[in-house]
């Protein structure tokens, strides 16, 4: 039986004209060293994964599954501005951090992980994608433990980011980092069970605030509060897979 | 571990516009890369680059709209999937740059038109290419987009194999896609990783040569007699450096050992190395290989033929290597340079027979991400 | 260009570009070894690339992979020499 043995949830609204709060103090609590050359995306990944794993014993084969619908934004934006607008080569640190697994590198370094390290995306449903990949690996025995999470940035200017995501001009946006620790053969924690259904009607109440992985945010928020929940993945065309989290 | 069958393949790379032509060209002598000019930066950069011969302007992202459907159709042709099976196909896709070319073009055009609201990364997320693949296949299945630098497509193959082995799907479509774009070329130039010639494991090696390639593989959960088999493999990471694996080869050796153990593989008849020709990358791979194998199996390095296709190389080079094995031969380099005594390994310079049995496929990427897969020739 | 001002600016550039936030620029010695795990600042080859590109953008002098120009990155003094040379 696969169970959730730890959860972390970070959701921060981002407003016009004000930068999101610095994470230095929060990172000090979960980071083994003062990492440099990291951007906001990596900070969010370190924060969420660090909080989730804090105080837990991570197995030597613990797999890391990081997802994001939008991916690292600030680094990509910097590269595009340097290259396309300023007609210059991008700075090496900015370029390296555009790769999805740079964040995975720092998370692994921080938590002492040496096993699987994946970055998987699915627009609007990255949490379901990494959850699926982690469950497949747990069930087949490739890993005994999986640390999975999603990270989304909300880079400034906020108005541009709304347009980038096709949101209404007054939509509330947020950055987020949402993580679960799953274990095979744990005795306590939410049970994770899957069910395939052809039709699914119940709409999970969505937060009024938006980022691409808001589904993941909803799950980790519920679990942190001690509430059972069900994540629905799929659509009318292919049917639904329901992930039930039950205490 | 339950192996999956390779039921169809497609490929477009510097060697040609379909898998058969590409494999034929693999045995027809060395390939000299093209020259590509990055000329919209203030100081133009000219570099060696392996281009797909599709007669299209190199940085036009709309090339994906022809190339991705083409390789998907090629992989599905002859596989006999019915409409329902196609609808249910999941798509696993690996790339480093995805379709960033659209963002580059739109931003550049907005700036050129002096649009007051021009902003960078207008097209974001990684999903465009998977939509092209699903459209060509007639699929509404789930999508998994892998972005782990050079191991992306290899990790997509591994994810697909495990999902099929678990019974989640009957078939899976795995795609690797990497096309020339300004960001990747400028980024690698800025990191001073590029060379004129790609010489894996050679003393004279001085860096990588990039290439573009789009490939597709159709996997079946129920292998049939005569199918090449993908047995699965392993993925790990090390925290040595954000650009390369530990040069002592520990994490490389660990992933090779895990891939062999998890697939129950005792004998390996050949290894398709990652072999990028980079100073540090080849050191880590060579060290890991020597730690793992007493008697070294024949080593093939394919990147001198198609370039380093980054996130897509796992699929592109699987298609090529399988094609070579189908001919019963391991490809050899016309010129592998001078052996480097510090590495202690060298890629094949003479073609040799490829018997039935198992073969190892290596992939190592930025951030110390390592993936090894096991392929079997029936 | 005043050499003292240049050296001060270079120290600030190094701290900013390499995100060595806990170091005061004026604590970097003119002859401190910049690159290498046995160096005084503990910067690596990726930092070297970042500094090289920042120097190119600010001062127009290119530091490529060649040995002669790599020597420019040895210390703040050698970097100042490189930039001031014709």
C-alpha cells in the first residue's frame, strides 16, 4: 500500500508592482548550504521539497519527480531579453537554469539524493503527471520512496504573465511549490488509490487564484489540513483517472 | 522486469528524412557537419552544426509542424493500430529546447514592429510538440514531457517502458525532438562548449558539435517474435556539478550496474556510448565504463554522424543503433582521432558483427542526470 | 581608466555575477586566486565563463578558451592588466 507520509504546500499571491517575498530566511531552515547561482524557480523547488522532507529519513533509492507547467521563467526571460532584445549571448548561469533539471540538481544536492531525478511537465496537469510517474516506479519496485512536487513561478511584470498564460486582465496569480512524500509499505499516512472512470462530474472547488499547477496546490492544501481528497486527471475524450487520498 | 517491443520507428536527422535512409547513410562513410551562422547577435557566431536536410530556413520553428507528424506517421505505419488504439496512445516526449523557436520568433517580430507591449516568452510551456504528435497519431491520450537535458528522451523511453510493463497501456509513442534555435546555439556558444569536429574519447577532442533530430518509437506492451526489445533500465543523478557528472565515474558506474541488474542482463554485446567529445563528459563516461566492465564490449559512438541532438538523442540514437543491429553490424568511425591514454577507451574504428543478445545505451546530461537502457536484438 | 577604480569595479562585478552575496568586494585581495577549489574565492569554471562574459559586455574585451586569455582570470590584478592592455 502506497501512502503519503509528508506534505508541503506553499502558495503565494503575486501582485502588480511588488516583488514576491524574499525566501532567504525560509530557505535557511531547509537548506544544508547557502546555494548560489540559483533563481526563483530553484528557490521554490528547494523550499517545497526541503519542507516536505524535513525530519524524514529519505531512502537511498528515493526518487525525485519535479513537475511544472510553465517551467523556469525568470531564467528563460533573462535569456530571451539578452539574446533577442539586446542581441547578445546569454549569460551562462541564466542559460543553465533554463533546463528543467537544474532545479532537480539542487534539490538532490540539498537532500543528499542520488537516485532517480526526473522533470516531467503536462500543461495544466503537471501534478498528475509526476504523481503517475512516481506511482508507476513505486509499484514496479524501481524505488521504495518518491519525493514529488510541482513548482510554478509568477515572474514580473504580472500583467505580462497574465497575457502569457491567456488569463483575464484582473486574474489573481500566484507562485507555488507543492510536494508529497510517498512510500511503499508505510504504516501511516494517507492511502493513495487509483480508479478509472469513464465519466466524472464532480468539480473540485478550485482556488480563485491561478497558476498552472493549481490542481497540485489544491491537493497539498487539503492534505496539509488533514482532509481527504480526490484528484481527477483526464477529460471527456479519454476518460478519467481518479487519485484518492484517504486517511 | 517486463520488456516491451519496438513496433515501429521514425527518424529525421542529418543523415536523412526517414529511418531507412538514415541507417543506410550510417554505413556510407563519415559525415561532415554543416556550418550555421547565428547572425542576429551583435557579434555573429559561426559554428559547426548537423542540419536536417529539409530545405527549410534553419531557425523556423514551423519545421516542427512537418517533421514531428512525419516521424510519428513513419513509426505508426505498418504497426496496424486501429482507431481506438491510436486514440488511447500516450505520448512520452523528450527535448531540451522544445518549441522555444516560436517564442523567439514572436518576440523578435514584436520588437521589430516596435510593438509597445512586446514581451519575452510569449509562448510558454512545453506542450506544442506533443500536440503535433497526438494530432498525427489521432491520439487523445495522456502526455508526459521530459526535460532533463541530454537524458530527456532516454527518460521518456524509460517512463514509457515502465508504464507499459505495469499494464497501464497497450502501446506508447515516444518522441524525441530537437531543432536548431537561437537560444540553444547562443547558450552553448556562451558556455564555450562547442568544437568544429566531434571526436568522442579522442585525445584531440575539444567539445561538442550540436545537431538537430526528430525521432519516434512505437512501443508495445506485448512483444511479438522478431521485435527488438526494450528491457528498461535505470536513472540516477549525482551532485558533483551542475554541468557534468563526477569525473571519477561513480554515478555513471552505478547507473550502468543498476540498469544491468534491474533487467537481469548478464552479457552485453555492445554499448552505444553517449560519447559527446566534451572534455569532462567523456572522462566521466570512460571512468564509469571501466569500473563496470572488465572486458570492454565494443563501443559505438553515433554523434559524429548526427551531432549531439541533446534532449532528443535517446530516441534518435536508439533508432539508428537498432537499424545497425538489424543489419547485423555495429557502426564504426572512419576517424576516431588518437586514443586518449587517460580515458582508456576508444570507439570502434572497424565495423564488427552484432550478434543476437543485449546491448547497453548510455546517456549522461547536465546536472549529473544519468540514464542507461538495455536493448535486445532478437 | 583609473586602475584603482577598475579593480574596485571588478571586485564588485565578481561578487555580483557569481552571487557571492556574503563577501564584501573590498575583502577580495588584488592577488587572490579567483578560480579553482584551492583558490581563495572557490569559484569554478562556470563562474569563470560568467565573469568572462560580464567583462566582455562591460569592457568589450573578450576572454576566450585560449591559454593566454585564461591567465587574465587568475586574479583581480591580472584581470585589470588584461583590460588596460591595448
